[in-house]
C-alpha cells in the first residue's frame, strides 16, 4: 500500500518565504528555522525556480538569522514538488554541487543515487567520479521520520561534488534533468510487518565501500565509489 507522506503545500512555502505562517499544512514552518527571505535572497530564489537549482555564496548562511533562510526555503519548495534539492555553493577557488535526496521522501533512495552516479557523473563527468563525497546517503532511510515529519525535522541525505565554476551549473542542470526520470511511488510503500517501523520493507543502504545492502545486510547491488 502506498504511504501518504507529509509534504508542505507550495502556497505555504511561499507564505513562509515572506515570514507568514502556513495555512494549508500545519507544522510546515518552525520558529527555530528561518525561512523569510531578504531582497537579495528573493532574487536568487526566483532565479532558482526557473533554473530548478539554487545558487548561493558559500552555504547561504546569514549571521543575523543564525541560519540560511534561502537554503531552508529552497528545501521546502523541493519537498513540496517532490524533487531533489540541488544547490551550487559558490566558493573562492571552486564550487560545490550539493544534492539532497531527503526531499524525495522515499523509503529507499539508493536507486536514485545510483541513477545520478551512473547516468550523470559516470557518463558525462568522468573526472569528477573520485571527488564525490557521501554526506548522509550511506545510512538507511528512517522511513517513519521521512513519512511523517516536516522537512526541517528530517536529516539531509547528501552527496557533494566539488568542481570548477564553469562546470558546476551544467552539472547541476544535468542532475535536475536526470531526476525528472525518477519514479517515486514505487518507493513509498508501507512496511508489511510491524517489527520495525523505521525503514520500509524495500529499504537498502550504501555502506562505506559503496555496496548497496538490504536491511538484513545482504548485498543487493553495488556502486563502486572508487569507480564513480
């Protein structure tokens, strides 16, 4: 049975970006997580809606808000639209493409990580294979959290790719285009037994060597991180 997952309404996301409360989905925002954008952040946010990936200086942190409203609201929008949250972080010497899979809200994101690695990085950016950093996708998805909590209460599931500035935007665009082929509903099913509600019955994870394993640690298939 397909699970009903918590997702914000896009209208509420827009309201949060102006510092207003959500009306259609209670719990979407949080007073402890900043979402209200200033004028410059608004300009970058509107541009990201068109390009389908966000571009920020460093990580978008704003000292007076003690966080990154732009990153937070972009993650909310991607959650509402059930898409990857892709961001280009512009740094002094090189950029970093950050891909967050948590906004997919699936009980098993390993196949989607594999699609990005194989169809984008391996096929189009071979020089970047060894630079991919696993920043959260190795652990199993906590399905109960992903299914029921607002996105600000869910840990990010990231891979990051440092790259030259003239490559970063094309890479981000290719990642977004590849993600349009994702079929999420096949990975949003309720667990049949009731022994463990933290992961779904099809859940897999990527271990430190890049091997995809099921919940019982049997090998399902592999991504060789040394060969990406």
